[in-house]
């Protein structure tokens, strides 16, 4: 199991696109299956192509614990086709979680 499978590494998942939603939903469902509590920080950001809906994924392990781990990484881009996705941050989270 991978947090972001290879099938997603060669597609653009810029903000506010169908691919972005597919990747976000995959990450959320994978983390939930591993018993992480998920929150979405949803907002609209200004981009060169107008306002775009975005969402940060915040994963917390055992939110009721007095000491807990909270993970987050930026996985999409601000709608620049040539701008790379932040797969490095997601890679590190994948290594921690899996």
C-alpha cells in the first residue's frame, strides 16, 4: 500500500481539478483505514487562473491522547501545469505512516 500510488505520480493534480479530488480522496481513505483522524482545511486561493478551491489534509493519530502525532503536507499545486507537486512531503508522511 502506498499513500500516493505510482498511478498518480505522472498526472497533474493541480488544485480544483478532478484529479486533485481523486488524489485527496485516496490519501484520506488510506489514512482513515490506518486509524488516523482526518480534518480538511478547505479554502479558496487566488491563482493566475482565478480563485481555486483547495484543501489541506491534517491527519492526527489518536486525537484524544495527551501527546499525539499530527501530520500534514502540501500535495497539490496552485494550478501551474509545469509546477511540480510536493511529492517529497507526501513521501515522508508515507514513510512515517506505513
